[in-house]
C-alpha cells in the first residue's frame, strides 16, 4: 500500500510557482503597460535615479527586467515621502501603489514601461546602499576594468552586462535544445581528473587522502568523451568547464566553457553536417537579425586557407586574398645574370624555396610615410624582416620605392597579380619561411580588413578549415607534436605514412613520412576567430600507440599517461569523432565583443586573479600540513 500523509498545505500551481511574483512584489520593473492603469500593485527593485521636485519625488526603480517610474506625492503620501527623502541611488525599495497612465507628453518612448508610472502609497526601504564606485545608471560611461571586476556584482547591475549574460544563457539553452532533439545525452565528467593534454599546462590539486599525489583539472573532457563512445553512449554532449594554465590574452581565460560533443559511427562529414546544422539553428534562435554569410558553410582545406588568407581561421567577410607574386615575376625572366628579380630580398626568399606574397589594401595608396612605417613595424612584430609596398596610381600603374630595382614591368606584374586598382596599397612580404610569409600577411589582412571597415559587423561568416597536418616537428625535443589533439585520426589515404615507424622506444625523426600526414581534423571559424575544433579519432589501439610513439612517448610512458584509454580500445571501440566549441567566444562574437571577459560573469584578470574574492590566495596553515605542502622559494602568508 502507498504511504500517504495528510496534506498540510494547498498545492501551488506551476504558473504561480514559476511566475515572477513573490511575497515582495506582484510585478517586476519591466512589465507594466498602459493596460495596467488602475491596478494596485507592489513592486520592488533598486533606485536607479531619484529626482526631487519639492513635494513631488520621482524614482526610477530598476531590476533585471527593466525600469519603472515611481512618483511620490507629498500631499497624498506623507509617510512614503518621508522614506523617499532618505533614499539614495542603489537603495533597495518596495513600493505599494497604483498604476496610472503618465500625463500626455510625459511618456517615455524609450522605456517599455514608459506609458505608465506607479503612484506610491507606501515606500519601504529593504536595504540601504553606499555610493557605488561607478555610475550604474550610465551604462555607456567608461569605467576602468579592474574596478568593474573588483565590484562585478555592481557591474552586472548595468544593462550591457545584464544583456550579455542573458544572451549567453539563451545561447546555452539553444545549444542544449538542438542536442536533445538530435538524441544527444548530456553527461557530466569529473573536474578532479588526470592530466588531459590539450597543449597547455595543467592546474593541479593536491590530494589529502593520497599525500604526494595530485589531480589535474581537465584541459578538456577529451578522453572521457571517447570512453563514453566505447561505453556505447553513441551521442554525448556537455557544457564543460575546461582549465588551461597558459598566458592570458583577450580570447583566453584560465577557465572557460566549451560545448563538448562526441558521436559514434561517424565520418568527418557526418560530424560537420550535424555541427553546421546545430550552429545555424543556434544562431537563428539567439541572434535572428544577424545574417549568415554563406550556406552551406565553406569547407576550406588548411593549405588553401593558408595560401589564400594566411590564416587557419580566415575572416571571410572580406576578400583581400594573398597573391603569390612568384609566377608573375618568373614569367618576365631574370633581371640580370646575378639577380632573378632585381631586388635582393625577393631573390633570396625565392632561392631558398620561400615565398614572395602580397595583399592589396583598398584605398590606402595615399598612406603617409608614418602610416607605412606603422605597418612595417606591425609586420616586424610578427617576424617579417621587412614590408615592401607599391601604391597604385590613378592611371593604374604602380609606384614603389623598390621600383628602381624591380623595373616597371615587374611592378606592373605585381599590380596585376594582386588585382589592385587605383588608390590601393600593395603590401609585400618575402621570406625563406613560407609559413611566416602567410602568417604576417594573414595578420595584416585581418587588421586592415577591420580598420578599413571591410568586414560587415552584423554578418556571421562561419567556415570550416580541414585537413590540418597531423604533426609538427619539435626540433628541440626531437619529436613530433600533434598540431591539435593527440587522439586525432589520420586521413585514411595517409595512414600508410604512419606505418613506417617501428620498435620501442622509437626515436622520431624529422624525416618520418608521418610529417606529411593530414589529420581528420576540422576547425570552425567565425569572423576571424577560431570558434572550435574537432576530429575523427583514432579508435584502434595499435594506431594510437604508433601516433603516441611519433609524439615521443615510449610504450611505458604512454601506458602511464594514457593507459586507461588504450586499454578501453581493447574492448571494442566504435569509430567516433567530435568537436569542442568555445561558448565564451561564441557569446562574445554574438554580442559584438572582442574580449571574452565581457560575456563571463566572473572572469579573471590578465594575471589570473579574481579581484572580487581575492584568488589565488595562500593556503591556510592547516592545509599545508594536511596536504604535505611546502612552497620553496616563495614567501607566502601562512607557510
Ligand atoms: N578536446 C578538443 C579541444 O578541447 C576538442 C575535440 O577534439 O573534440 O580542443
């Protein structure tokens, strides 16, 4: 028999329980409209602004939902006036009163509640407030960021932060909705984990129960999601917190959030098809007014991306593609028996197997000497030895300080190769290192594209970049380094390139054919940002061991570090693949921000500190002894 107790209270309807009314308020500060005129209501919120007209006090009451004007008339409500006289900005009030239409001509069209006001009968001060360190009611007033972070709870009272956090929440909801519809299961994976390499340092947490041992915080749930595929979960996702100890930049934080997903029995195309459809759905749900530049998303080979845009995360909102000057120059023939082009820098780069490439910046042909010098300095900062330029005249001919070396015909060939028109400025980088040429021009392209306003801020230009090289040679360590993920699979036709390794320990060599292997790796870029990356994985133990051996691990080391996943592969692993996408970056791009801190409620500073609660901080004295910790060579408060 079922056990029933006598009901002690009436049930609450879901509408009431889910609704925004509480014992302190009937309505929020964002919801009253003309149709509510005559209603008796109770409302609560923060004092956004207070204006005293002698006998008549106006208070804009604010909460996350909006602003409502409250009027306190001394003649009608002397007690309320007494309370209102004590009120300052940011006090928390409860107001009881009547909703009334504002007098004709005093409506505020900018406010959703601007047709009405609340005529107060009673004002209760729920909480007093100090004068805040910055204006909360002037959201556009510039405030020093460290002050914003120190008082983040006040910063979040300001409208722009409220809107960005709401957008982020909608983004995560749309992501969850799409995944649930596609049969994904959301699984939480541990935060106290073992090292999961993603190319950064680990944050470690000492264990009290096993002194001398540490957990590592996950750089990503990579191995766990693969193990979930071995477990037969088929489709997994998670809004996962990841931790990477690296130097911070605008788009980096020590802890950040990824949409992490993995699918079984898939090919690269199958994963990309799902992710693309999901991205489209999420974009349309969260930022319906922003057009997606191209559907389906362009899928660009890594080599093409580097050739054409000098970047593996190209901003496709504008052209300005990189042009190779070598064929045009070669067609003209050698300038002299000693020189191919007449210009030594070009000759040397080409002779060394390098590149001479250029971009044409529209309308910059009239740049002053100091503007050009600034561009040269920019290029040098990223490793270029110099930056040559040609400005295109009104008649379409090129004019350049190096024209006297190259001769008219070669300058004309450069103009032609870049398709530059009158008024454009051609910027040329030459170097023996072709990656450097691509990188410098790619950065210049991105910088100038934005400076010149070539990129439509409203457009979302998603694109895939695929078939990255599997490995990069690390000369100082004498081993190959997985360019993305140590578990990434190799493009099937390149699998033979890995087959040549043999023996343990294996001594990787720069000559290994594996260096030419392409990974089943795909990155998704949005407006020049890397939004995410993933791959179809190696799901066979032997191949994974080969890949690890090329990455410099002995069998013993790989078993020590990756034994769990290697063993799991002995028990039947399905072909699988997935991706992770930066939720912070996505939210930042959706809200037109260049810094992910703007879409994080409580981010860290550049030096990894929390200015509000004061982390990191010294452990307590007991923690030292419990954990058997001792900091060597550092002065700490308690140790
Ligand atoms: N774990 C990878 C990362 O964090 C993503 C993936 O390959 O799924 O970048």
